[in-house]
């Protein structure tokens, strides 16, 4: 009798001997190094956000030491010869602006422009000058420390592009970030509604009266929320497209919408007016995006758009009513303060003290245009340029930040250092193509990053370590998620090869 041959189906091909290399990367289990990077970043995120947003001096060194583990993980990844052959280590070429920025700061520390003189219990800074035309630093010790904080964060987040090979791993990390943000939002809301006067329900005194959750400054909380809401919206679009057949109230979309609304409500509740505007801009854009897709889909099937459009408008009204119910007192108070400030600006004929601050910062930047005064030098050097007249209490006004991260960067790092910092993000972004950004998740992540970057022109969101960490986390998640679209795309199966794979099992004549 002739032996019958059974053509193997797709499941047989998946587990057939010698075909392991043809399994899609998205179906492979995560490698130990990938787990290590994800665990490291997850713990880092929780620690830096709950640890006063990284604003406590006593915790900064511990956070930096934990972040330094990222360097060990990066060096471990660079030892993988197989990854180098397969092209996974190409992001190493993105490091050149980061390395150049480190060299610039290090060179400045070797050329101090201020000299410390002990006068009793006080330390006086004397403008001793520095070698002209070369990078310098006003406070080298503080510059080294600030560089350490930045490097620990940047390298840890850069490992996402160097190590992670599956988009589901990135989505899992973003889900952890969203859950952490939700826990902080609930904690901060309860703390606010109980009228706590200090952080962690009066356990710690806050140097700022406008604090929220574990964040010392409400504008930092608002910036953090913009990034987290962008991540949640991207995840919403991803899961909505994959659970269209399920009931809305039993799908991840419903839970995601509730999460976004809870996060959004905390921004006006924290009394951050500028970040409330950013939140309205982000959610308004997402709503218009959804409406546009909905209208397009309904017209494709020749269905009326009146009912879903009315439901969408009603949902917006209900959401706004819910936010007003929770944050009514904070909104009313900040509206009154805004009116007072507008009347003051009209009387002065300008934007008040903020204009003086910006002008003085520009004067500081022009004196060391190319390389700046050195990292972390602003609060110590700006006293020379501060022309703010004391108020009726005759107390001098000190500024720790320029209330514009862009201007402060020009003052501290000059044109060269600021350009290198920008290239740390621009170089990875230029490696992406249009097809890499077709997914909603990377698009929303980069939108959130862009909003915070624009906000940095008029505020100092990057003065908070938690915002810096969250920004780079969202940025590298977006970049790597886009790059993995090509890697995880299923390769077409050749029909002649599939037909040739048969089994020698017996089959009827």
C-alpha cells in the first residue's frame, strides 16, 4: 500500500523541528535582560514619583544610585554578539550627542568660574573668572551631581531602545505607569479633599502651598499628568481596535476612559491653570480625533452620525460636570487669582515680574553665549543679574529656576550644550519613518512629550526629576514601539515551501 502524506497545518509548522527561527519575535518569551530592564524602570518610576517627585534632597542620591544600574544593563546588552549581528544594537550610534554633552559638562567642571570662601558659618561665592572662550562651571560639585542625576535617568530609559524587542513589553510598562499614576491621583484627590496642609496627610511639611499627591509643586504634577494621559490615550486606541467585538462596559476601553477622566480631574484640582489648559488641549484633540474616525466609519456604512455624535457631546458634558463637581473650589479660587493678575498686568502695561525675570536670564545667557555658566549654576549666578526690586516688605527676591526651561538651558549650557541636549532626543526621532508612527500609541506618546516641551518655554517642568524621567520613558517607548513595527511584522510564507513540508504519517489511498 502507498503511504499517505498529510499536509501540515499552521500549528504543526510552528512547532516543527528546525523552524524556531521563523517564529515571530512577538511570540517569543522575554529574555532575562528584557525582564531586568522592565523591572528596573518600573521600580524607578514608582520610587521617583512617590518619593516627592524626586524633589527631596535626601532621596535624590538613592534614586541616582538606582538609576546607575541602567549603565550596567546597557554594558551587558553591548556584550551580546548575536544582537549585534542582527542589528539590535544600532541605537548605540544615537549616543554621540549624549556623550558630547557629558564631555562638555566635564570640561566646564575643570574650569571653575566661582571660588568658595568660608566666612564663619556661611559660604561666599566670589566671581574669580575663568579661562575665557572655554566651557566653565560656577559650582563644579553641583554640576557633577546634576549630571549624575540626568545620566542615570537618560541611560535607564535609553535601554528600552537597546534591549526591548517586543511591543507587548512596552505596553506592559506603560500599563504599570498608568496604574501608578491612577494610584497617585486617587491618593492626591483624597488628600486634597480632606484639606491636608502637608504631604502624605501632614506627615511632611511642603515648601510649596500648591502641592498635590506626592509632588511638591502643582505645575510639576500637571506636567506629569499630561504625559500619563497621553500614554493612557494611546493604550486606549490600541485596545479599542482589538476589542471591537466585546461589550463596551466589559472591555479595557471603558476602564481606560474612567482612568483618563480621573487623571484629568486632578489637574484643575491641583490648581494648576497652565496644565489645565494643556489637558483641555490634549483631551480636546483626542475627542476630535475620535469623532473624525467615527464619522468616517459611519459614512462608510451609510449610517447616520446624529446618534453617536449626540452621545459623544453628552459624554463631554457629563465629564466636564464631573470635573467641576470634584474641583469646583480649586477652579473658583484660581479664576479669582487669574483676574487679579490680569488687572495687575494691565496696570503695569506688561506681563509683570515674569518679563523682568526673562530679560535678566537672557542677559545672563548672553555673557556666556556658547557654553553657558555650567550645569546647576542658575540659582547661584542669577543673583548677579537679578534686577527685581524688593516689594513692600523690602525682602530680596531669589529665583531657583528661570520659570522657562529653555531659557535656563541657554544660561547654563549655552547654545552648544542646549543643541546637544536637543540632539539627544532629535537623533533617535530622525531614525523613524512615517510608517513607524502610523500606530496611535507612539503618536499619542510623542504628542504628550511635545506638549510638555512647549510648556517648558513658559515654565520649568524639567526642574522635577519625576517629569524628566516620565518624559524620557514615554519618548523612548514611542521610538522603540515604532521601530518594532517592522521587526514584528509577520513575514510572508512561501507557498511552495509550505506545500513541501509534509508528514510521513499513513494516509488512505
